[in-house]
């Protein structure tokens, strides 16, 4: 009989999942990652077994699933945990060892401190003209569409890539070249995939040494060819941008109008500071990670507006009441309905619904809510051994009834308007959510993403009304991110888009 086996020290608590259909080789991982609708099993497991439980991973390995807020906060802030083996291998392959996401310990602290200057609230405020330009571009694309329903996903994806390119690099997509744009589309398609075969391949790959992954870059498969080309193109783009900005600065031209220019103003030969090579090394991460996450968040927000027309009308009234005021950063933050929509969308649809960590040594994880073992003992921490892989169940945390209330599974933006929407201490940088993670590895560009989302949604809600077509089915599925997947299995979100008079 298939089971989930939870071991806390010497205690064993067995939970029956006899109807789950799991097999020994992939364990319960397909049920966790590949249900028809994301969370079909995970959210039910949480309700039945609590905010911490252990499932069977691939090849019989145990995997701890954690949505307890105190445990999450401890894991994200403790030096006793690092990126899980699969995640570590993937980010090194995609972005290179010198990128901030791959860096460890002192090197990570050095890079974070130096890069933060480009993503402060003041620095992000300088991106407003670009965000407004991109929002207008989306509006123009929607107006050109003559179809009964429009797939908003490719429009939003192209727009957010333009926003990252212009606001951070200071270059348009045309400046980056057709070759990069075409390969970037392949990278997006490659990332938007998940299967039992990939789950097993990831589990095997996690056991392989780092030298294997360095060599894997040169394997003649389609996937590695795309990744190899992406690394080559982004490094070339980064070096070109740095060189041209330095040449411009030598001629007395200001170069701090974008994030890269601001970072280059703060580079130094001092090994403790940011070097030009460090800036170049972040190019791949910035271009890839900053695109689809924001595009998907906006897509989910539009879908919820389409499903909740009464709220959509109230938001339109709020946006129209702000028109003509030259809305700046502060004005966007002072729009309660707009920000309630964004927060609720991020709560229900975090771009990364799960993240992986591994224990670097034996340690105890504290819990917000004590657990009763099968022997009746109450424990308030779980002891894990070195090498234990842990899944941070971010979406489950953001649906935890003890944290968010009895309607935690329901889209209800009013929860952000009626006082404190959650119980307990904050664990993430924005609205007590972990959509941008927490601790020292908080998403560097979270302010950038929030302002970009505010500006684009403001523009779209002011000009259009959105409705969900009849006889359509869109499900959230985990494809390395939480994506809107249509009935044909493809990433797509079709909406009726009507121009407001």
C-alpha cells in the first residue's frame, strides 16, 4: 500500500495515500508536480496532514514538504540550508557560476550588496517611463487584435522582455538582435515543460558531480544547444553593453539612466566591490528570470478580473479617478484596489510555487504549530539530517487557513482591504508573501516587478474590459513556473478584450 512516511527523530507517522497511484521509481513526485490542476494533491495533503509532512521522492528517497511559516522563515534565513541539488544544477547550467543566484556565502553577500544599488525604490522609480511605454505597446497590440478572443500570453511575454531590456540594460529588443530574441523564445518554451521523464532525469542529475554538468553544456542535444547559445549570446550582449557604456562615459555622456548604467557607475577594481565582469555575468539571469515571472502574474490577474466582473468595474473606477494626476510611484502605491488585486494574484499564483533546499548539516527546524506524533508526543521542531531535501511549498503556505483564514483557497482581494489579511510575523519582502522568496536570497528585482505590474495593469484596466470566453478551460500547471495551460496542453490564456468608450 503506497504511503507517505513522516519521520521526526525516532517517531514515525504513516499517512495512507493508497488512492494516489504512486510508483516506487518516481515516488509521489508526479502527484506533487504533475496533476491536471496544480495543487490537486498538495493542497489536500496539507489539509489532511498539516503544514509539514514527508513524501516518497524518486527512487525511494524521502522528501520533506514544508508550508509552516516559522519553518519556512528558518530554512530561508539559516546558513544550514542551500539550494537543492536539482535547482543548484539547473541555475548553474542556465546562468553560470558567477551569477548572483549561484553564488555562495561571502561571494553571494558581496554580489547582493553591490547589485542592490540598481534595485532600490529610487532606482526602480527611474524605470517608470519604460514601463509606461511598454504598457502602451500592450494596449496597441490588443487594439490590433480582431479575433473574438485574444491569447494575451505572447503579448505579455514580449512586452515584459522589452521592459527588462530597456529598463535594465538600456537597449531595445531590436538592439539585442533577432538571433537573441528567437533563442530567448526557445528558452521560454524549454522552461515551460515538465514530465515524469524530466522528474526522473532531474533526480538522477542531482546525484551527478558538478564536473558532469559543466561537460553537459557541450552535449549535442537540442536542449543543451539552446542553453549553450543563450549563455553565449547573453555574455556577448553584456560585454557589448558594458563596452559601449564605458565609451560613452569617456565622452562625457551620462550612463546611469538604466540599471546597468547605474551599476557601472559603482564598479571598482577593489575585489570587495562590483567589477565590470560581475555586471556582465548577471546578463543571462536578468534577461531570463525577469521576463516570464511578471508576464504570468499579469496574465493571472487579468483572468481573475475576467472571472470577477464586479471587482473589475470597481477597479476601473479607481483607475479612472486617478487619471490626469501624472501618477508616480507613490500614486500607484496609493491605489488600494489595484494593489489588492496584485497581492491576491501573487498569493494564489506565485510564479515559483515550490522551491528546493537541502540541509547542509544535521539541524532542527522550528515550527509555528506543534505536531502530535502517533505516540501522542507534541513536538515543536523537526530534526533533519545532512542531505535531507526539502520542498518549500510556497503556494501551500499562501493557502494555509491558519494564516490566511477559512477562505484561503478563494480569490478575495477584499482580504487586503479589511485590515490584517494574515496572522503571524511576515516571512517575505512583500505583503507577507513568499512569491519573491525570503531571507538573503529574496528576489533582487521584486520592487521592479511590482511597479512594472502596477503600471501595466493600470494601463490595461483603464482602456479595456476583460471577460472569459465560454467553453474554455484554463488550469494552473507547474511547468517550472505556474503557467496558465489551455485544454490542448499549451500555455495560453484567451480572453474577450473590449475597448472601453
